[in-house]
C-alpha cells in the first residue's frame, strides 16, 4: 500500500527514516508560520497579526500542497507559501503599485490556473529538459550555497555590514547557539547517528533554554516558550476574496498581466531549481539530468498555488528546506505526508512549534548545504563555455539571494557565450527562446 500511495520501496527505505525525515523538514521550514503572517500584517485589517487568519491560511496551504506532493508527486518535498513571493505580493503589488490584497490574491489564483495548464501540456517539463546538464549540476550546488547562507543569516552568524554582509558576533546570542549547533549536528552526522540532523535541531533547541548566552549585556536564554496551545483562528475574512472590478480599466488589465507574469517567472524557476537541486541530492536524477516524476511534482505545486490563493495567502511553492529531510534519509511521498501532518499538528500547538529558534534550524541548513555541493565535481571545468555559466549560476543564487535569478542569468550567459564562441549547435531552439524571454524580463520588468 505504501509503495502504491507514496512510491515507498521497502527494500531500500525504512518507515522510521521517512518519519524522521518528515519531522526534520518540517522543523526547518516551520518558521514560515511566523514569518508569513508577519509580512502580511503590514496590510492590516483582515491580514493583521491580531486576526490570525494568515497564520491559519499559511498552515492550510502547506498541508494541502504537501499532501498533493505526497500523493501526486510521491516525493519527499514540503510546500508552503514562498518567501520572496510573499514580499512581492505585499510590498510591490499592494504597497507600491497601490492595489488591494484582493487584487494580488486574484493574480496568484490566475497564476495557479496557468501553471495547471502549463503542467498538463508538459510545457514546464519541456523547459526543465532544455536546461543543459552542467547547469543542472550547478543549480543543485548553487542551492546548497543558498541554503547554507540562509542558515547563517537567520542565526546571526552573517549580518548586514558596511561591505553588504559581514561576520556577526559569534560569541554571544543566537549566533553562538548556532555555532554550537553546527558542531553538535555535524558530529552526529559524522558519526552516522540515525536521525542525526533532527536530533541536532532538538538538542540545539534544548541548549538554547539555558540562560548562558549574552544578549544586551546579560545572560539570557535563546529558546523561549510562550505557551503550548491555543484556538485556531478562522479564515472567512480572507478566503476566496477575489476581485475582478479592478480589471475594468486598461491600466488594471496591464498591471494584472505584469503581476501574473512576474509571479509566474519567480515561482516557475524557484520551483524548478529546488526540484532539480534537491532531486540531485536524493538520487532522483538520471545520467542525462532528467528528474524522475518531475511533471507530477509540478502539478502538485500548481494545485498548491491555486488552493493557497483560495485560502487567502500568496504563492505556495516547493521549499528548498526539503533538502534537510532528504539529508536525513527521506526518499518517498511518505516523508511529505509526515510534513503535512506536522503542519496540521501545528495549528493548535503553534506556540510550541514556533519556540524552536532559527539558531537551532541553521545547523541543519548549513550541513545540508554542504551535502548539496557534491554535483560540483560533475561540472566540466575544462570547457569554459560550460563552466562559466555554471559558476555564474551558483554565484548569483547565493549573492542575489534568489534561486530564480541564478537560473535565469546562468541560462542567458550559456546562450550568449556559446553563440559568441561559434558553438550555436549546442544551443537548442528552446534555449534560444528562453534566453530571449529572460533578457526581456530584465529589460522591461
């Protein structure tokens, strides 16, 4: 039954490992339950923190999306409203362009419908198949750098500085706890302790309860438990709040096209990069660079986005933190089922789950990021027309804090460099079209 439902292979997989992997992934991405409502609270009203509707919508979107991945994609990936996409929703569409959050939700809903159509027609798979093999290796490694950087930044090891980023104060506060966590988790992984990453997260959380970290000149604990359980807020005020009245003007229609197009670009290539990168780590990619069940994973992602919009939140996407569960041994949709169950449990027990500090999940992200760097060895470093676009892909992902920008710019460089070196035979028609679209995206949007 498990094999049929989740593609679980009893000869190579263990139920216990899948469960531990699911819990590990949930713990590394549970921060979205606090971050997403915080971003949307800027809009006030029904979106305010006091209302609590966005928290519930975030959890429900994650549950539906991850269940779709479990039963349709049958892969160990978690889904939830994406960071970056929620910021574009709030700060660009609503606060800068001046449109209502109902308008933005309508754009996300339209995006989801378009994604379902593109998936059914296998256009998204066509785009993935067009990506050169060395760029696919670079995407996996680049996401490894990106994941590790997220962990370092969230924990305060890396902070803003006069040189854009600089080393934080690693002898106190959350940064010190994260350093301790990296040592503890790294030792557990090195010693091949089953569930080492999950144990590392829990151990670091426990250590954070001890008031030994100097914060503001005093010894304080990093882990704070504000409660255990509470009532689940309703979402009636934000669910299915689509509006079409703002599409009665030419400006409204043009703005809607731009907004939907931007959502499509960011989500499509964020998801593509995450699926390729994490699949590479999990062993789901064959020698030609093709990802197993990629179209089914895209369909799960498209369904998640459409349902998320109906629930009242921004684009739901596949999370790069899924790499933590893969690093812990997750290989089937059973892992995704566990992730969804954890999000369901988090609804009434939000204070308990949210007590896990970023410093406790940072070590998992750093170690998994290291594991994801392995494909770098497969890149053809002797051929600069392959190596330079691959390197730029990895570099932009980490420094621009964007998976999608890394992929887009890497593919542009691949086409331009090979064209300049009279190697046009390497460039497929699909790559020519994509490069032209990507250039237009940066010029006009």
